[in-house]
C-alpha cells in the first residue's frame, strides 16, 4: 500500500496537536511515511514538535517525523500540505478584535473589520507560502484552512487560477452537521450535504441520507421548530465544556427559529444579529482572551508536559486504548484528548482519504461559482458541495438562490472583492469601500476611524495603501 508524505504548515498552531493525534488514529486509512511540521516561528513550534517526537515514536510505526523552519526540507516531495497559518500570530488577532470595539462595532476573527484586517495580512503570506510549496512539491495537494478563508480563496483564485490541487476549506459546516444530525440519529458520514454561500456566510439546503436518498433537513428543522426546548438541551449538553460555542449554538437555534427553512452557518449571526453579537464582548475582552486562557494555554502545557516526560505509554497521557478502538479509521476514533477540536482534524483527513482512495465523497469546499448559482456573480468563491477525488474538485449545481440570501451574499462579495483589489492595487480608496460596504461596519466615518487605527497598529504587517488611485 502506498504511503504518503505530509507537511503541516503552521506547525505551531493550537490545532496541530489534535491533528497529530488523529493521524495516529487514522493510520490504516491514511498511511503516512513522513510527517513534517513547518512554521516561521521556531520557538512557537518547538513544544509541539517535541510532543510530536514522543507521540509518533510511541504510536506510529516507522513514520519519519521532524519539525523545521526550512522550506526545502519541509516541502520537498510532499504529497499533502495541510495549511493552518495565522499571519501576524495571535497578537494580531487581538488587535483585529479590539480596534473595532473602540468604534462600536464587532471585532471578530473573520467577520467585519477584524476579518478584513486579517485578510490584509493573510493574503500576501498565503500567496508566498503556496509559491514556496509549489517550488518543491509541484504535485502536492494543498488543503488550506487559514483564515479568513473566503478572502484567501478570492485571492488564490486570481493568482493560481489553474492550480487544481489547491483547496480552501472550513470546518464550521462539519461542526454544524455534527451538532444537528443526532436529532435524526445519523452520523455525518451517513449523509451528503448540500450548501451554498460564501465561507462563514452560508446555508445548508439539504442533508441527504446516503442510503435512502431522503433529505433529512426538513425533519431536523421540524424538530427544531416544534420542540426547541429539547434541541436547546441537546446543544447545551453537547457544548457543556465550552461556553463560547455553547452560547453560539443557542443563538444559532434562535436564528433557525427566525428563518426556519434552511440551516445557516453560525457565522451568519454576526451579519444578521450584529447588536446581539456586539454585546458579547468589549474593547477590553474578546474571543482572543478566551482562546488564550483556554485552547492556547492548554495545548502549550499539554505538549510541554509530555515533552518533559519523554513518554506517553503507561502514563496519564497514554492513548493506546483510543488507538486500538479506532483500528486505524477516523470514523471509529473517539475524541482527541487535547483541545477537543476533532472536527478540524477529522475533516482534513476525510478529504485527504477521499482523494487518495478516489472515494469521490461529497464535501464542502470553496469553488468558483461559474454558473453553479446562476443568479450570483460568476466569480464568487462559493462554499459548496463538491465531489472530491483523484481528479480534484467537481462541484454540484446549486440553482438560483433566494432574494434574501442573494442580497446578503452579493453585498459581502463586493466587500471581499474590493478588499482583494485593494491589497493587490495598494488602493486606499478600494480599502475604504470594502470597509464601508461591509454590513457590520456600515458607516464611512466609522470605517475611516477603524482604518486609521488599524493602519497604524498593523505597521509593516499590512501592505501600504496609497490614498490616490
Ligand atoms: P496559531 O497562531 O496558534 O497558529 C498559527 C501558526 O502559524 C503559528 O505557529 C504561527 O507562527 C504560524 N505562522 C504564521 N505565519 C506563518 C507563515 N507565513 N508560514 C508558516 N507558519 C506561519 O493559530 P490557530 O488559532 O491555531 O489557528 C491557525 C489557523 O487556522 C488560523 O488561520 C485560523 O483562523 C485557522 N482555522 C481555520 C479554520 C477553518 O474553518 N477554516 C478552523 C480552525 C482554524
Ligand atoms: C471555527 C471556524 C474557524 C475559526 C474557528 C475559531 O472552527 O470555522 O474558521 O477559525 O472556529 O475558533 P476560535 O475558538 O479560535 O474562536
Ligand atoms: Mn471556518
């Protein structure tokens, strides 16, 4: 059986330890001969790399593992590159989220002014990284998670139009499927999704039972509308250990009750209920602070403790029983032990195995519209159901989208397109337009104030914007 080589870019990411653990669970399904971590920040990657050395030595027979900041040793002859970088690091996320609050609007990682600011850092770094990977691994599948994925996808579509092995993805739809499918007693690998939208701004229109061909979504929506308290309790139990996502899913259910004909992304909350979302945080405390106290510090101390011990087997960190239970397959794997964001890793592995086994699973990825939804801009990078196999991504027709969703999407696409134009053309005018057209920012004077602070505080992390032109 062929074994593959994988590089994880953004090796120091808070998501890397869970991903490495899930690679151990899925070793029969996704057999690897080499796993490499790559990061530009050696210090940040070090504890995670040291944890990886112990993990793979003890639980992954004959795999070669190392971590590096050197591009050649990271990318040469790779079959897969999983990308999860955060341009500017978490400190920049803090800035993105705090500045908008000074001017009374939501600061968020991917939506509104925060997401746009992140896009300005992410686009040039992602383009450079893809060029670097392609220099050493022209045939590798590059599967990118780095945010803001909608803006990254709009930019990579323009720069790498013929690169069929570059795929931008998001784990949120997968998380939403896992959250609501228990209502009809199904697991996500038993259904095929139908979905349309921009990334973090989309709607499920179908969840098709693979066995019977039945669309399960109407039944899920019926249960939500007729017995919301039951659904509320289920979601509360599911997200009991995570107040942020617990609260998000309660509000998500409220959104379903307001628009009970499709299943929206949780991120639609920021656009459709900006007042409510604004009240969750403030200028001094945002999601960044929660992540630093939670996932950020847990991952670090977990990895450092194992690195210090130098072993996992026979210690409180032993995952041997989980590995045996999984029997090499991701579908059987129990939840990972570190940050519990299994969906993130599982979705990457599901996509990769659909490719290597030419399984042609229907997955949600970002793809150019080109008539899939004929009443939306043909250039729009839609998140949509596609067959994924060795030949790449084959999208499934969507059809005309309703007026409400069309209006929202065209508005947001104008914003994202203008932002990418602004980055490539160094145009302050287009930058201002991108901010002013955004539904969460809205007002030109407010956009100008936010931009003034962001330009100053991002410094050289942003390209320069010229005021004329
Ligand atoms: P993080 O800051 O903990 O990790 C990112 C890592 O990337 C850091 O170690 C950093 O040093 C490294 N990095 C930054 N720029 C780099 C570059 N140019 N080349 C190589 N490495 C670089 O962030 P995190 O919270 O773990 O998130 C990682 C990324 O994954 C973010 O972009 C986040 O938004 C994204 N993410 C996306 C999804 C999705 O649904 N698409 C889901 C989860 C996370
Ligand atoms: C979901 C989204 C990602 C986002 C992440 C943020 O997984 O799909 O795009 O990066 O949540 O989570 P955080 O816990 O960092 O706020
Ligand atoms: Mn996402």
